[in-house]
């Protein structure tokens, strides 16, 4: 297994920039059926950036209230098209319809949250300064920002960058994942129908090469990225000599969930299953490692397995509704299967096997494997429904095991006393630390980001406003008033 970064997702490819006027096509397939859902020409990135650059000054010059109003209209456009957008997300990613609807709700909610966050995080302030002058702190937009989206929440996650970027007065060139262009295009159309022009909020189609072309483009002022650590590192490397460009990287995790003393084993098991298998494990915040106290091991593992055995996995529109759909494509299913076999052949003990009922489609069952005895557990993000179980004897060992990763996105403690949680909170390294809550489903009214290989200290969520504008401090007086008080002949 790749021991550098994320195991099954992330091409991180470093191919040459997309050729101008390229005629190559992007084709998106439905994971649950294999049928084609979208096809389109790869965009001309240089042309798209030039268009955005021309449109940006007028957008930045609009009053803030106008931009906010247009974003509220965007939310209304999404509301009108909610069922259509949810259906497209469900078809294109394979996630169940109930989950796709929840994603659309998040897209809508993002607007009011971002308006509040903009006012709170990047408000204008005036302070008194010397000689009855004023010291003003105001924020300016960066210019033209590239937003690169992942496939797993193809509407909500790019939107968490796009909405705050537009409110702040930036123009956006948005490249969704090549695995979810249909959703990306539909989202972009909602902005455009709301009255935000297709030059200010621009959809481009493309894959890694087009992403790379955007990152390398002189006229891009910054890159707002959500995706795998491999790709994030490639982007970071590319921008290492460009401190003038803002770069926000939201990446993956190898997230621990620790189960400690609790009489509520059934609830603990439900939290574990929710954390590990929601979205078929295709969440950056999914629990990958269940770290459990030895004395609770049998009871907890028994309950988790029993619940996982009951999970329905199926197609997005199946009745009764499935808990989880397929993974994104056959390549991902192949990679996860190989990873599971690797763990098995290197000391892992299967508690629940990874089953793929049809080799032609990427449906996978939830899988659980005890890797306590593995000497060198690969520190990779297995972006799918595989949960590793590790048995420990005391809380120090549990915390050390939780920190045994270069990632640092989320960590949860389930059970334990307030003192145990205090110790956990103080010593575990992650951007989100929870107690008796699942690792998935971060609050939108709070910052969302990780440390280590999970991010570059520019959390998104409520703090996205911070990287969408820069502060300008101005000392201001209505008239020039000055004398040289010392050192004159
Ligand atoms: P990915 O890294 O493969 O792709 C993300 C985007 O980057 C796509 O638009 C892709 O075309 C583009 N890209 C790929 N190579 C590039 C390059 N060399 N230069 C520029 N752009 C490039 O990620 P994915 O597989 O679509 O998404 C899953 C990953 O995203 C997982 O690792 C998951 O943990 C992570 N993720 C993180 C968060 C978070 O908020 N931290 C949220 C969701 C997903």
C-alpha cells in the first residue's frame, strides 16, 4: 500500500498543463448502474481565467449588500431545484437519496452561515488613533480564486469555498471533480440563474491536468482545494515559491474513534457504525480506526459487527432506503479490495469480510478487521467502508494509538469520565475533537479543518471567511497634519 498519503483516492498526478483548446472529453458514469450521466468537453483553462479576470473588478466593486442579496437568490434557486439537484448527486455519486437531500440542505444553509461568518470574522472596524485620526481595518478580496472540488460531496464541499469567496468579492473558477461534473455544472447554473454571471462564477470541466493548469496560472490569486492529501501536497509544492497566492488545503484523515468505559454499549456501537460507514466510508471525517479498551473489546466488537451486519447497501433509489451506496467507481472498489487483502496478509484478522457481490459494479459491504497484531500498520486513508480495530489496555496507550498517524482531522472519545475526556482533548492531535459524538457530521457554525497531513492551517467552515479576504489596516486623517519634532538644523 502507498505509505505516503491517501491509499485509495487521489491521483495527485503531475501531468503537464491542459492544452489550450483541448478537445478531450470528461465522461461521468453512475456508480450504481454504470450508465453515463454526463459528457462534456474539457474547458480551456486559460480562456476561463482571462474571462474571470476581466469580470472581477466590477464584482468586487458591488456593494457588499448586493453580493449578499445575490447569494440569497442563489439559495432560492437551489431550493427551487432541490429535488433535481439531489437526484443528480445521488445518481452521480451513488449515495442514497436521503443523504443527497441532506447535502442539498447544507448547500442552502451555507449562505446564511457565510453571511454571518463574513460579518464576524472579517468585519470592518474603526479604532481611534493619534491626533483624532482613525485606524481602520477593512478586508479586500484576493481577486480570482480557483476552487477544486472532491467527488464525495460534490455540491456541498466546493460550495463551502465558493459562497464565502463570492461574498468577499472574489471571482471564482470552479472545477468540480472529474467524477462529479454533472453536479458541479448544475450547482454553477444555480449561481448564474441567481444573477451572478458565468464569468464571475464560472464552471470548468476537467481532471487533474486542468486542476494543475489552474494552480499554475499566473492570473489566479489563490487555490481553495478539498481533496486527497496526495493532491494537496502536489498543489502545496507547486505554490511553494508563490507566497503571493492564497492556498487553502482541506485534505483527508486516518481518524481514530476511542471507545472507553461506558455501560451504553449499544449506543457506542451505533456511533462507531455511523462514523465508519456513513457515505460508504467516503467521508474525510470517517472513523478508520476503532481503538477499544481490552476489557470492553468483546462486547463492543460484537455489537458493532451485529449492527454492521444489518446495514443495507444498495442503489440510491432502492426501497427500503439503503444505509449506504456503492463506492465511487470500480477502480476505488478494486483498490479497497487490495487494501483489505494487504491488511489480512500482514497480520490483520477479519471480523467482517469486505464483500463485493458483483465484480462489474463498485458495491462493497462494510468490513471490519482487527489490526492490533500488525507491526507496521500503513498510515493511509482507506477511503471506503473498512474499519480497523485496535485493542489497548489504558488511556495513555489509547491516546498514543490515536496519535499514531501523520493526519489530524477528527478524533472522538466514546465513553469515559469527564477527566478522561479532558486528558483526551488535551493530548490528542486533531482539528476536531469530540466526546460521545460521531467523527462524521461536523458543525457548520464552527471551523472545519485538520492538522498534520489533513490541512494547512486554513480551516474552512465558519472560518472560510478568513482565507477569502485579506485585512488592510489604514491610518486615516481628513487633513494632513505633521511637524518634524526633533533633529532639525
Ligand atoms: P482528489 O485529490 O483526487 O481530487 C480533488 C480535486 O483535485 C479534483 O477536482 C481533481 O481533479 C483535482 N486534482 C487532482 N490532481 C490534481 C493536481 N495534480 N493538481 C491540481 N488539481 C488536481 O480527491 P477526491 O478523490 O476527489 O476526494 C476524496 C478526498 O478528499 C479524500 O482524501 C477525502 O478525505 C478528501 N476530503 C477532504 C475534506 C475536508 O474537508 N478535509 C472533505 C471531503 C473530502
